[in-house]
C-alpha cells in the first residue's frame, strides 16, 4: 500500500510539474498553411487554436501571413486576448503578404533568418496542417532537435490525418535505422486542439547531450 502511495505520489508530482512547465510556455510558434482553398475543417480548427492561445494569453509566433490558415489563426488569437508576433522576409512584405494588424511585425532579410528567429522567439512549436512550406519548417526543427540545437516541445497537430504519411515515413526512418527509437520522443502527436493540453504533458524532456547519439 505504501509503495502504491509513493508511486502514485511520484506520478502526481511529475504530472503537476509538467503541467506547471507547460503553463510557463508563453510563446508558441505555429507553422501552418498559407492556402485558403483547403477543407473548411482546417480553418475551423485554426480558429480553435487561436482561441486556445488567446484564452491562455499566449503569444503566437508565426510567419506573419495575412491569408489562409495563417491569417485565420492570427485573427483568432488576437480576437481572444492573445498577442501575435509575425516574422516575415522583406520580399513577402514587398508582395503585400504580411498581416498589418499584429502586435509586432519583424521583417527579416530572408527565409533562413525568419525560421531562425521563429524558433529563437518561442518556447514550444506546433505544426498545424499546411503545405510544403509547413513540412519543410517542421522537418528543419526536428533536425535541430535531433542535433540538440533546440530542446523545446514539438507537437504535430494531425488534424484529419493530415500528417499520417509524414508520420509513417518518420516510422520508416526509425525502422530502417536512419534514426534511433529514442528520436521518436522529439515529437508528440495530437489529433485536435482539444488534445493539446494532454500533448504538452506527454512531451519528454530533451537535452543538448543527445548530440552524442545523433549519429546512429
Ligand atoms: P505552405 O505550408 O506551403 O502553405 O507554406 C507556409 C509557409 O510558407 C509559411 O510559413 C511561409 O514560410 C511561407 N508562405 C507561403 N505563402 C505565404 C504567404 N502568402 N504569406 C506568408 N507566408 C507564406
């Protein structure tokens, strides 16, 4: 009985500690699609994510786009009490792609600086459904995490199975020993915004020391 109590107590302590840690994550970077032609369910879920961030007074860090899921997410975050930092390269501003109503707009020289700053300015990353740009951003931060360059939580919001093929391919990399089983802990998958809270609790601590085992 006392063993049960101490095990239960330890579990409670760990969960509570992780909950506190996740509540302290104030700046959340979201990669998401710029298309406005996708199934309306993605825009609905982008609204939910904006609400989730806004109600918790989080700061959204994103690519500063004014259209598609990017625009919906930024507007919903602002409408529900959150703040939004947008980071966008000069050539996109020249093309008029930037959102003009953000809390803060940072204009970078190029895409590389944009991605670096989006990561540096956030404590956690969410990959929301998107196209090739979103996939590239997700794979880049996973690569950085594998190398121990970043240690922050990465959540893949697999709405409507959008990332199924990519997750299968990541599995293939592990089965084929292109990555270690341990690298699976670099990301956590959630099926909807309603599962986000739990997903943050499931994130495993990550350490810069993983660099030693980045090579298989
Ligand atoms: P995608 O997932 O292919 O729609 O691309 C999303 C990412 O591509 C964004 O994070 C940006 O890096 C870039 N991007 C593409 N189109 C736009 C746009 N109209 N406004 C802002 N960023 C864009």
